[in-house]
């Protein structure tokens, strides 16, 4: 097998030259893979075999959805990760370094896209042209031009793109949605929403490719798309105008020393952010063992000068229904969690998660993100999250919501159930998301980024042909 490195094949070149002789690492005759008859398993191909792809969308499907899903192809630029992915996921399907060849030979019903954010549009559009549906990780893409290209491609194809907003499916988030949908505090006039990434999880984004805006679109797109989507969904409206501030004042160039990577760094004894990847076997097997193919370093120095995303962000959003929202994202907080407050015409709702002194147990901050992402699911909740509701001129009510286990507060499993087990299940809170929802979430982040760079407010209607609506349309 030919050996690849960062000098002769990078991700963008890989996409742009999908006819290269690198080809499929293993192939099967196309006649074997005819489109599945109705009622049989969904024939799925996965492109992007990193942690998310091999985990939630890989091994998680193989172990829990084998009656509904059959993997017919895996694709990645990195042949070493492909080999690891096959073993880790426990599949025997063919693997490819060429996306076009995979689509031509295995003809999947659906393609799951979990590549670097800035390449999502390439694979979404190609999959649609190959007559496949698409299931894409958030964010759908990273700028307004790619967003418009996706919208155009979906309209022309007649196929469907599903954007996987798993946080919507969390029982806690759903309970907030139910209260708002039932007008428990009247019409919403303003929202305060603040998200805190701790010094362990927050720092991880700056070690990875996410620290480069050309790949992630900044955390206003990569990370905050989760949060902006929740706002859109909770408010049942769409963003009209955005103004924002952002800066890079802690990570990247803002340090007196820097190394090559954490492994073997001469500054490890005095750097509080030093991270020993060698203690994580999965990261070692998936990333470190395969650096030789594409040069991707998972434990990069978070003080490297090429980092060009923001590490503090504040965003103001005016919605089409005239609700005002204030949002902030902090990337080096001592603790990880979030707070939100909805101010309504009849009262107020306060909600939060993982604020240390408001929890019934202590968890090490260094372990918190791994616990949250754990896909293990328990039928019976062992703890509760709280929502506070207070009426104007009245008393406050405490609503206890059983805390669900599994990734993203139990949202991961419920999302996959909807996609794979029962796509036609009742959806009274409209959890399912397509390209319009995917667009409206990223367009807040894109508008915020544009606003930071221009110093001016940005109208969402100026970014794509989607016109913000006061009430979210049915589709």
C-alpha cells in the first residue's frame, strides 16, 4: 500500500483529486451492492474515521443498531485510520481513500459525513449527486457560500440531508422546549445564554485542527452551532440580525513559550496545559500510530502561532419575532457548564447544567467531558437536573428532570433511534433537523464572525437565499 504524508496529499487535495490512483484500499464488484429494497437494512457509508465517526456513528451503530444498519463502505484520507476503524467498529466492508470510487462501487442508501468541518459540503454535495441521502455532523458547513451550495444541491437532487443536532433530543432540553412551546411564561422577549468550556475540554480545540479557522470556521461555527440551534429551536424563530465581538487573547501566540507538540515537550513541567496523549490507548491507536500518513498531530501545542480562531466570544442576536438574545462562549473556564434565562411576558425560566456548586455530586473537571460523551445508557436516572420557573407577581416552581445517561444528556441515542429505528415516529417537538435548521444555526456563527471582522451588524438574509421567518417553517 502506498504511503501518504502531509507533503504529497492533504485533505483539500484529496477531495479535489478524487480520481487519483490511490483508489480503494479494498473493493467489491458494484453489482453486489444494488440499492436496498424497501423495509431492509439501511446501507450506510461513512466518510471521516476520527473519534466521532468511529464512535457514535461507527461502533455505536454496529453494536446497537445492527438490525437497522449495514455498513457498506468506509472512507478517509488516512489509510491507517481506515484500518483501525474497521477493527474498532467490527465491520468487514470495503474501505476507500477515494470517495467517488466508494460511491460508484457500493452505492449506499445514506452517507454519514464526519470529516473536517470545512470539507462537509464537498461530501454532502457529492453524495446527493450520487443519489444518496446524507446524515451530517454539525456544523453543516463553515461559510455562507458553501451553505448556499448545499441548499442548491439538495433542492436539485430530491434527496434528504439530516443535520444531527443531538442536544435537541436530551430530555432536559426537551422539557425546556415543552415549557416554552406551551407558553408557560408567555411570549419570550429576551434570552441570556452563557456557555463555559473548562481548561481541559476548551483547550482541546486549540490542540486540534479546530484551532485553524479555514478548517473549523472558528468555534462560533464549530462549537456554538450546537447552542445557536438550541436557541432557534427553543424560540421557534429564526435569526434576523447579528452583532458580535471576539478575540484571541489566551491561546496561540499569547504565551511566552511553545513547543512542537505535547509529547516530548521541553516545557511540560511548567505548562499547566500539558496533556499526555500516551495515557489514552484509543488516541494512540487512532491518531499517533497513523501520523505518518497525513501528518495530523492530535496533541499539538496550543500555543502555536498559526492558531487564528477566537478564544472569547460574545454575540447579540435579534430574532425575526423580535426576541433579543445575548450569548457568550468562554474557552478557559475553571469549570464546564452553561446557564440560560428566558424572560417572558408572564415570567422567567432559568436553567443550567454542570455548575459545580449547584450539583449533587462532585466530578473532576478533567474527566467531565469524557463522562458526558460516554455512550453508555442507563434505563433509570440516578440524578436530576432542575429548571426554575417563576411567574410575574407569583412564586417560583422547581421542575426536576431525570438526568439521562449516554452522550449529550441522552440525546445521542434518541437521535439515532429517530434516524435508524423509526424515521416516521411522532415528533411533537420537531426534534428532527434538515438543511434549513442546519443553515440557520451556522449562519448565526458566520454572521458573528463577519461582524467581528467588519465591526458592523450583519443581516442573516444577506448571506444566503433563505429569508428568516418569525416562526420556523415546518421544513
